[in-house]
C-alpha cells in the first residue's frame, strides 16, 4: 500500500490517503494488463507522477462548482484526481479511443463519481464552443497543436491550463500567435515539484474573447499547419 513519504504539499499529500485513490490505482493496474493506459505502474510513481501531478491544479485555481473539460484524458488524468479532490467539480472528458472511455466508465462507476460525462470522440468535433470555465490537457500534444483543440471550448473569462514539463519555453513561443488568434492570452506559468527531483509547469491561458467559428479546424490541418 502506498504511504505518503514526502511533504511537497501537506494538504495534497493528505488527499492521497483517500481510499478512492487506492481503488483508482488497483483498477488502473488491472485494466492496464488488457489496455495500454500507462507505462507507469509502480505504486509510488503512479501516486506522484499521475495522481499528485494531476491534482496540483487545485492548489492554484478555485475548482468549486466549476465546469471543466479534459481533452484527451487517457486514463483520467488530470480531471478525475481533480474530481476526487473537489467533488463539486463538473467534469467532461473527451477521448478518441473507445477502450479508454470504457475503462473510464468502469472507473467512474466504481468510484461513485457524480457529474462526470464521458465522450468518445475527437475534440475538434465537439460542439460546446466558448462554454467551459476551465479546459485542461496533459501529455497530449505540442502546445501549438493543443491550443486549437482546447481554447475554442473555453468561455470568455475562463482558462485553459496545459500541464507541461519544465522544458516548455520553445513550445510556448511557438504557440503565442495561435493563442492570440483563438481569443486567448498568456496569463502566467506556474512551476511546481512532482517529486524532490522533478519539476513541471502549468501554463495558464486566459480566454479574453470568443473564438472565431472557423476553429478548431480538422485535425489533419491543425497538425500540418499549426496556427
């Protein structure tokens, strides 16, 4: 069983003692034998590099009662650890792979999580533009591609948050023009420690005006010619 061994953030470490995280870990590892959900399986690494890393956002932004979209959540990261930490968070997850959505359906049922909507589909085909308080994405694509799959769905005054490694500067520079085209602006970059040896960042992009209806484009065009 996982034991909290560091004190990077005492409150978040305390959240990791919630039995829902133990159930999450067991279901993830069991399903991972049939479906490739994660290459990280060691219990300590899952807890810190998936669970802790996901829920760090709750330290920097108020999630209570917010409406959140997670684009390409994979095994539920970062939105479901955030949901466990903040039960009043309304979560929508969209992922293109059916077997991942089937796993997430089983996980949500097993953890008895309410107000979680799971969508099997592609982000660029999702209709709820300029709708969500917060859109998040973790380990999906380079930022220049990712912004077009996320920012159109953030409502004005809302925030897109990208989870990135500490080597984020080049990606951010590439994406600045696209951020402006899509109606956003860089708010700030927040660094944090996942462990005593590893630092990641959250890139906060504020939505300042509605996105033009021409976006997002088809994924092939986004990938071939990022904004």
